């Protein structure tokens, strides 16, 4: 999945456009309790267009 795109005016030229994409992320689908002092571990469903 593409996260960032940039268009330049020629090789080494000026930046013309830039876009970034943030994929869709669900609420946590699973949680694992870990040893004391460590944060819980979470799993998520992700997707993009």
C-alpha cells in the first residue's frame, strides 16, 4: 500500500505536489495481557483504498 506520493518538476527539480495516506484502522480486535510493567498488546484490522 502506498503511504506517500511526491511529484517533482524533473530530475532534482522543485517539489510540485505531495500527498500522504493514512490506512483505515478498526477498533482493537484482540488484546493480550502481558507481564507486569509491559503494556497490553493489541491487534487491529487495517485496510486502504
